């Protein structure tokens, strides 16, 4: 990781986008070390680093799509192997999911290390807090994303013993990377977000920048992953109190190819905007939506047409990306639709069926054609929970790695565990529940240069 960190430090100072203004006023190389609040804000304003290339390995391995054999043959090793859950994913190649996340961590740490040297006063306190809170949010998001790929699913009975990720808290490239436990890793994520939510403004003009609502939304997601359902409900409620907007799909323009608004400005549900690594697998023309997933939508469920296009013998393509664009990069940020489902599941887990149904019904009433959604009645809390889990898959099929994260956590429960199967060129491949392959291997270049302990495969 040391080599990567050196490269990242250099790139952090020369990357080009909103921070160009800062670089333009520097007279020579000796002056480009960030020292002012404007400098640090410029680093965080690099959309190409802080809002793009979020992990996609989990999406590659999920069960919501399939590939033709001829297309699969054309892919690079990482994508081919992830699709079939092979033990050796990279075949010597680096892992973009690992490197891009630690690049974001390095940017955040450069800011956090440097900003501590600035004296805070009444004139700069608001700016200072926003910058520090933003850096903590980005670092927490990256650590969380890494945990969903490179460590075992959270289990409170084993989290103190099992290995998590290297939790890098400083920008010093000479600092040796050591894997923390899963418990320590999640504790850092939570601590960063708790501090961030106190420093960030409630809402921001640009959804490319984090805000308090985004920190609360991510805390809700983390809490659900950790089976902390009371906290998940509370954080989701706090986030929704600031932004609880849902789009009524009945109001969308059905005459256009992509019915969801293009970002920017994007749709009103988005809280924080980010996109995933543009893996070729995920291109619209080649990724075929799982037919059983498509069939699970009622004919009056507008997601069937807003999210998908039925191309007949050529399969079903996905067009429901919250970017509003036909790109391989999928939306990987935070939005209100996820929050309603987090809170609904939390309520169901806490044996509060009425509250769970209220959130579920509100979401689906905004997804079905007006007048056709009939709220379910007579269900017990276990039946309500099963519907909520099904709706998570239908509402968030290609949002970041969420389907992969759900598979990992739900596999811990026999009732919801699922055996994944792919058929390719007549050969069957499977991924049983709780299989070791639900944890990706640490990239070999990190093992060689940093001596980090490898995950069993």
C-alpha cells in the first residue's frame, strides 16, 4: 500500500476539476502543499476522486443479472472471475475497488492531518467544520465500503476476533498498514460519522458534497448492516426529517428512454451523489436483468417500466440508474428510498408491524400507478419483514453494492439464506450461503508489499 499512498499523495495535489482554481494561483511546485482552508476544500471538491469509482465487485457477484457466454469471454480477468465467484479474482491484476477506496481515504487523511494545524476562530469556524466533517464522512464511507468486500459480514459474536481492514488514520506514507478487527473497523466508521454529523450543515446546495443528512443516512445503513435495528430506525428517522421526499413514478415522462431525472440536478430523492466503477460488465447493452427479478414486479408497479426495458429475445436491460444516464457507472450514493426501506425493516425487526407497513406502503404508493396499489392487510410481522426484504431487492437492484451487502447479512439467517447459481456455456457455478467467497481476497500486490494477512478463499 505504501507505493499506492505515494502516488495518491501526488495525485491529490495535481488532480483537475473544481480544485483547478487553487492550483492556478500557486507559483511553483514548492507552494502546492495544501495549507489553507481553501486548499483543503479544493482537495475535497475533486469529484473524480470523491464522488466516482465507488466499489462494484459486489454488484458483479450479485444475483440480479446474467451474461451471455460470448460477452463473458470478452471481459477482463477480474470481471470474468467475479461473475463466477472464482477463488482467484485478480490473476495478478490490482483491485480497483481496493485502490480507489484507499485513494479516497488518503485524500481525507491529508485534509484531516493538515486542518488540525489551522487555528479556528469565529470567522472560519463554519468553513472549518464543514471541511473536517466532509473528510470524516468520505473516510467513513470508504472504510464501510471496504468492509463489505474484504472482511466477513458483521457478527457481534466474532467481530472482536475476525480481521477487518487496514484502518489508516494518517496520511504518512511510511505508516505500516495493519488490519484491525472487524469490531475496531466498524467502530471507526461510526465514530467518524458521529463526529461528521455534528460538523456538517443539515443540507447542502450541491449533492456532490456531504451534509448532516448524508451522515445520518450512512449511519442508518451501517446500523442495519450491524443488526442494530433501533439505531437504524432512529438514524433513518432523523435523516428523513430533513429530506423525506419520494418521486411519484406516475408523474414521470414515459416518452423518454431514461425516465429518471439526469444528475445534475438529479431527482429529489438523492441525498449524496456518487457513482460506481464503470465495469464493462455493467454496460446497459450487455448486462441482462435476471428474469425472475423482472417477473416479481406487478404489471401496475411502474418500476417495471421505469427501471427496465424488455428487449424480447435480447433480454431485459436496466435503465433505472439514479444518475439518469445510460452509463456502466451505477448510482452508489445515498437516497431517501433506501432510508424508508431501512426504517421499515428496522420496525419489523423490532416487532412494530404498523410502523413497518406505514413506511412500506408510503414507498409503494409512490411506485405503483395511481389507484392500483392496495395496502396489504392481515399479515403478521414475519410476513411483513419478508415483503420488505423482497422490496429492497426490487427497489435497489443496482444501487452500489447493496444487493451484495443484503446477501451477506441475510445469509446469516436460515430463513433468508440463498444459494446463488449461474449457468454459463452449459456449466453450473454456485455460491452457497456463508461461503468464504463472500469475502474477497486482499490484492496480491498489497500482500507482497505490505505484508497484510490474506483472507481465506
